[in-house]
C-alpha cells in the first residue's frame, strides 16, 4: 500500500473539466466488483500477514502428562505403576443376585438347605466325552425344571387365628420382587380371610387345570415352597384357611406371575450352564494347565470368540466370577500381547469398581509402549475402550476413565489408529464425554480430578485435528462452543488451556473452522482473559496470538469485534513490552557469555511471540476505523520502530519484515495525530538498513513503506539525499511484478515535483520503465497504469517526443498502440474469470491513462 502527495501533475489536457488528482494507490474501480475481482485481486491496499503455526515438539516418551505439565508429580495420577493379579478384586466380580428386601418379622421354617454359590461352577477337569456332559446336564436340568415348576411359593406366611405365632428358622428368607410390603399383605389377608387351625399344602404347577388351581386356592392351610434362583428351596408352613367366600389376596396372584418369569430365567440358566460346561470350561482348563505364552494367547482369542458367540459379554452368569478369577491370574505373566488379549476380554465382561480401574490401567500400560502399536491395531482394543468412555459413570469411575482416555490418547499418536478412531465415531464419543465434564461445576468434589481426564481428552482432540474428516466432524458436532466452555471453566488449569488452544491453533488455519470460531463471540474475551492471566506462559500465549492472527486475517467483523473488547489493544501492548524485554535480556546474556543463538534458522520463544503479535496488529489495521485508531496509538508505533532498531534481518527475518509490514499498513492512514508521521524520518533511516540487506522480501517491504512515506516532502528529500531513487530505478530490472510496482510507486511520487523529474533519465530510468511495461503490462494492468502515470508526469513539459523519450520514443509509441488494442484481451487460453478480471482493470485503470499518454506522444512526434 502506498501513499503519495497527490497526482497534481497527472491532469486531463482536453477541453473537458480536469480530473480530480488522486494518489496512485487509489485505483479507480467500477462501482460494482465481480466475484472474480474479489478473488483474484492481485494487490490489496493493505496486506494481511502470514506466519507459521507455533512449533510443538513431540514428546520423547508417552506419559499421562507431558514433561511440560504444570501439574506437580504429587498432584497428578502416576504414569508408571505396578500392576499384578492382586490389583483386581474378585469380590467385585460376583454376579449381583437381584433386589433384596428387608426380612420378614417372623422366622420361616427351612425345609431344605441352600447350596454353595460356587459349588456348581468350580474349575474341575471336564469329562472326556462331551456327549456325557450334555446327557448329565440335561438330566439335571430336567429334574431342576420339575422341582422349580411344582414347588413355587404362592403366598406369604400368615399368623394363625388372631394370635401371631412366629415359626422358628435358622435364617430369614429374602424374597425377590414382592408386590407390596409384608404389612400391607397381612392387612389385606386379615380383612378377607377367616383362619382355622387346619393345615394343607398349596402348590403351583403350570400343567394343572384352572379348576384344580381354584381348588388349591380354596384349601384350608398349607406349606409354601420358595425356589430362589435355582439355588435353594425353602418350605414355609402356615395356618389359616382360605374359604371360597373370601377372595385370595391380590398380592399372591401377582407373585404367581413373577414365578412364571422366574421359570423363564431358570430355562435360560440351564442353557448358560450347558454352555459353560461344554464351551467355556474346557478353555479355562487349557489355560490353567499351559504355561506357553503363545498357547495362552491363542486360548484367549478362542475364549473371546466363544463368549461373543454365546452373547455372554456384559451379562451376569454364575460362572463369571470363576472366569474372571482365571483371567486375573494371567496378568502376572510378562507378555504385552497376552495382557492385551486379557484386557480386551475383561473390558468386554463389563467389570466395575476396582476391577474396571485395574483393567483400564492394564490397557494404559500396553498402549504406553509405542512398540505395541502394531499388535493393538490387529486386536481391536480401541472398540472396548470407546465403549467404556460411552457407558461408564463419569463421577463414580473418573480414575478408570482417566487411564482409559490416556490409552486412547496414546493410540491417537499412531496414524493408522488415528484413522480408525475417526471411522469409529470417536469424535462424537469424546465430545459427549467433554459435555459431561463441562456439566460438572467448580464447587463439585469431582471437578479437580476431572481436570486430569480433560487433559487426556483435549490431547486426543489435538491429534484428531490433523485429519480432514475429523475436522469436519468437530465443526458439525459443535466442538467450538464446548471447547470455549471448557476454556472458561478451566482458566486456572494451564495444562487444559494449553491443549485447547493447541486444538484451536491447528483448526484456525482452515477457513471453515476459522469462520465458525470467529462467530463465537465469547472467544475474544476468553483469549484476552488467558493472555492477561498467563502472560509469561509462552507456549500458551504464542498460540492464542496465532489464533487471533488467523481470525483477523480475513474477517473484518472479527477485527472490529476484537478491537472493541475492553483492554484488547492494551493487552497486546503489554505482551509486546514483556516479550521484547525478554528478547533483549536473552541477547545480552548471550553476548556476555560469548554464545550465539542456539538455532539461527528458528526464532527464539520471545521472537516467535513478537512476530505473531505484530501480525495481529497488521491485520487489525486493515479495518478502516481500527487502522486509523492504531495509527494514532503512539505506543504501538514506538514498539514497531523499536524492533527495527534492535533487530537486523539476519537476526530474525520474519520479525523484521512483519514490523515493516505493520508500519506500512499504519502509514496508509492520514490522521492528525499519526504516530508514523511523527517518526517518519527515523523510520526511513531504519528502512535504509533493510534496503541494503540480502533479503528480497525485506527489500520489497522497505520499498512499500517508502511508497507510502514518499507523500511527505521530507521523505522525498531523504530519498534524493541518500540516492535511494537510484536504487528504485535499479529495482525496475527485477524479475518480480510486486518489486517493480512498489519501486514505480516511489518514482511516481518523486515526479510530482517538477524539479525532480529529470532524475528518471539517470541510470536509464525511462528505458527501464518502458521495458517493465513491455514485460509485465499484458499480465498486470495495475502496474501498466502506474508506469503510464509516471511517464505522464515526466512528460508534462514535453516539446518533442524524441527529446523527451530519446531512442525509446518509437518503442513506447508502438507498445502503447498495441496494448490499447482490445483484441489483446481475448486470450482464450485463459479461463473466463481471469479474462473478465483483466478486462475490468484494462478498461478502468490502464486505458484512460494510456490513451492520453499516446495522444501526447503522437501530437509531438512531428515537431
């Protein structure tokens, strides 16, 4: 972007009213731009800056928390721990026996004793003949079925007559799923039933007729037989007759229905028991008697397949405790492959409590070793871990979920497993988990511990952000608001904040995500809060500033919104001062020690922050009102000039170029209190060093700034005094359109003054301008227009074409005639948008000036 003092010399010589003089950088444009112009416009008046994303080194080792974690070792869960069979709790693996109610007030008489729970599933050697096993099991099942169907209890114990006699028993009977309390049932019975001292036995049998069933219900008294889950039978004696005149208590009819359901479960239990003896028990016996790791791994694979075929995963069955006990014992064997297979089976068995924690630690331990990635890929452990994250209670099992999530984080470091995660909808699962965590408020006792889990979660998101499909899923599933909520809630947790800004840093490099983030209005105040709170946390600060640079690069609304946030510019200035001071102190220490910069090609941490801070300022200045305000902000200008004073292009090229570009943008605005105008001569002296450097990018940026500053008489005098104009003429030979454009801008401003026009003859300036027009004109009508304006100013007092342009006169005449031929634009090798774009600039920019210049030359040819 260039400013000049006007185009007083460029006037319309026709009889019509002279055109209003305008600076060369303000190119006249059609009233309505086409889309191709917006997309393909070669030069903006003000330019945004690009920079590299902050560098994040890869951790040498896989750990729960990285080496740079802000958590002290004593305040975080360990990444290394011992894990043995004793780490598991066998008691927690016992199948839940169902809902238990309070015991009855009376003590029923026990007719049969209970069997031991584990007696039928002890790990015995199986018979040689499987058919024998099936035959014995079927016979036992048939006996069990008859007993269970014919001896179910229909009612409760009722007291005899008006006296409540208690029947002694050795232990209270626990009844399952009764319809109402004992007291309610007794009250109902008393209301409807007369009692006598007779005794009889009530039996339920599904094969008896309805009339027989009614006769049974009219019996005088009897004994009720309880069959509790096929484990024990209990006979209860009671008195009290039930006459036909009085209805049978409704609770007893409801219990009959429960008995039918229980009978169905008995049948299922028979199938499970057969499956246990025929399918599972032989594998467990094989595992118990084989110490070969390869054979044990094969047995585990076979066991997993059998359990899956039998639909036993996540199911309660009598052999579950024995099965898990056998698996836990194998954890002590030093084999990651075997432990992987064990973890997969145990996780599929839906263990809880201490066992869930231990198996998640086992999976974490396996995944921590990068060498195990290959075996993990082949054994689908990821499915089990994602299932845990989906289903387990967040608050009750937060430590287990921590190690489970840690294992998933390690997996995300592998490209193959990372792609597998995306295909298995891991993004949706993790976002759901994050929403659950965000719902836990700071006053909750689990809030702090869930911060550890959030670190693993956000670290995994950071890896997922590398994949295009994952990025789309993050945007479509509302990741941005959830990340902002987590950032707001965990503002004091540096680890969580750092990981979240790393995610946003990656994603903000992509237009769609950057636009979505810019629309999240709360993000600006969040970023400012973090910058003020963690000002010296370089890895956090540099990424936030990088994100702000991306947001303000293409979105004018984002520029305005950020600028309007309270204290936004002051925060940037404060950061600038802090990191400039750190940079200066680091240089002093290196000079005192006689040391050079560790990595000359890579900026230091302080330089990296400064580069990205300057980029934000340069991008903000593109907005008209924001740019004008920043141009008047003296602290901003002083800091930018300070960078040019203390840094050379060899020290940190990007930092110096960014500072010059920011000054260039701010110098565009002509405001009364312009800080750039006040320091213009000092800035010109600093730019002279940049012009003499070996960096072409640095030279171009310096020339651009001179193009803006050359609007002032003092700068034009400085350019003449320091012979900088010769340098500009020499740059016309550069094989770079942008360099020629900037150099020509400075020369145009010099030719506004009549006394300086003759300078173009030095160093062959006229010839170089014509050569530049010939080389770049047809491809860059903006540059062609600028050259014609410069030649127009130069030839204002022309008396003869030959004397004015010398031997280049004929070349210029032929060239202008050719470039004004509209057929030149009809190059059908170009796409339509590019042809339309070029035609717009040709008609609005180049043609009016070139026609006037050609007319002047032709009118002075004869003389």
